[in-house]
């Protein structure tokens, strides 16, 4: 009789867990639909005050969604305004986004969600303090965040040293310039920090993060190249050699630099050559160094 009772309880418990697992994605789908609608209202708002107030509702709803069981594995992939990236070791993920203000500047929002498996939500809110950070090279924390919309995470380990993570982020700046950033994220027990002096190379001594700034009308490459084993980026230079330090005149000069992770540090590699896989459109490329016009095949 006891065996039968145990079996009944076990089956009921298993069914209950299965039902909860089925209900969670459904509930998160509802949350995501709500977030999409709120996000549209943020974009359509007519003033900064309305945008920020509506975004406050977005933040509140997102936190409620993340409190749901198993929310860490929910991708929020229909929420196009939010970048959701997970660390390769599945230890955490970062959700980040921005609000474009009337004067052409940006306000950033985000959170680091730890992977607690089936445990309670462990969340670090990211508070954008860009306007209040006097030294953009300083080591900060989640309460004093140099805001950005992150799109890539690269883990770094070296021997017995605490691991850290390299974050690549886009940082819309003003009506004149855009920024990108190589940020360093580290965890120490229940605290996290942004920025660390892990960069080696010319003019990089004491750098805790690397910030690129360039003309808003231009684009800049900043990504990992798995084949080369590097974090690669465009070398930026002024369009006019006589104008330096005015970043609205900066853009790529057609060359690339990179960082290679060696011994737990990011070592600068200058003027690197990137070899892309052969492509059927290669014949359409005109090499500016050779001044050769492409041969069109259509």
C-alpha cells in the first residue's frame, strides 16, 4: 500500500513539474508580447520625459519576466530593441538596450542575469552613469556603468587567476560621433566590476577599457575573428591629417589592428592582414592600393 501511495505521489509530482515547465514558456511569451508593445510606445513617445517614463514600465515588466522560473533559458529573441547575449560558459547573460533622446544622445539600460539554474533570480542592474563619469578610464561597477549595447562576450582565463570577460559594445554618442568599446567584466564573489588594466601595447599602459570614437556617418568593425584568433578592429584616423582629436572627422583608414589573448592579457597586434574565405563577389572588389577597377560579370 505504501509503495502504491509513493508511486502515486511520484507521478503527481512529475506531472506537476512537467506542467510548470510547460507553463513557464507560455507565461514568458505573454511577457515578451507586453514588452514589445511597451517598446513601441517608447519609440513613439513625443518627449524625453514620456520616453523615460515608458521605459521605466519596460524595465519593471522585464524584471517581472526574469523572476519567472527558467527565465535564463528564454531567449527574448522577438524583442528586437534588446541585445541578449550569453557567456560561452553559460555562467551569465547580459541584456542591454538604449533610449535615443531628442538631442541625439543616448541613455543606456541593462542587467546581468546570473545562471542560477532553478534557483531564485540573481540580477545586477546596470545603471548608466556616462554623464557623471569624469574619468572614462576608471574602474567602475554596475551602479556606475559606462553604458553600451553589448553584442559579444569573450571569456579569458589564465592559470589560477580569476577569469574575466571581454565585452564588445556599441555606444551611440552624439549627433556627430559614435563610439564602440572593449570593456572588461570581472566577478568577485557577489560583486562585479567593469574595467581592468589587461591591455598591452603602444599607448595602452594603464588602460582599463578601450574606447573608439568616429564620425557618425561612418561604420567601424569591432569583432572576434575566430580563424585569426584575434579581436579585430578598424584602425581609425582623421580624414584630414591636420585635424587630430576632433572625432567627427575620424573613420577607418583601410587597415586593421587587433588584440590577441596571451597569458591572460590582451596584446596589441598592429597592421594585421585578414584573409577572408573566397567569395564569388571577390572579382567585384577594387583594390584602392592598385587602383584596379572591378570586372563586372553581369
